[in-house]
C-alpha cells in the first residue's frame, strides 16, 4: 500500500509544479492585458475583482461579473467577454473563441504582444 502512496506522491509533484507555472503565466498575461487597457494590473490576482475588470475591458457593465457565477449562463458570458476582449485588442471572433479554449496562450499573445487596446464602441456611449 505504501508503494501506491509513494507513486502517487511522485506523480503529483510535477503536476503541482506545472500547475503553478501555468498559474503564474496566466496571471502575468492578464496583468499585462489589464495594464494595456488602462486598468490596474494587480486586478488579475484578486478573485471576483478580476472578473469585474475583465467585463470592463470587454466594454460590458461591471455587474456582469455576477453572470459568471450562474451555471450555464457563465458559459455564454465567458464566450461573449473573451470575444469582446479579443476585438478590443484588434483580433477577430475566432481568436476570442480560442481564448476560451486556450486562455493562457491567447492571453499571453494579447498581453505580451504588440496589439493595442481600443475601448469597445458600446463602452464609449
């Protein structure tokens, strides 16, 4: 029995290290996205406030963060917000969909790439 515990422990350590690296990269990416959008970068590390900030960057009302908490509705909201963030950075709808599927990679492209933020039309009105 102790062999099973040792084997599972040995397998979980690389997984935890990999997860920590992915988490740090995603925080860095969203920090830079928020910074480019004129929002505080540290918002990327504050739960709930980061959802509020994503909604504002997407040009949606701040109260939309509540929609992230409603099952099934949150799936639709994630697509809408990520597509709007992609468009605000000059990318297309396909890139926004890819942000849902591969958030870390696409967020790194937006945050560390040369794309610039333009306030969405609906937020200007």
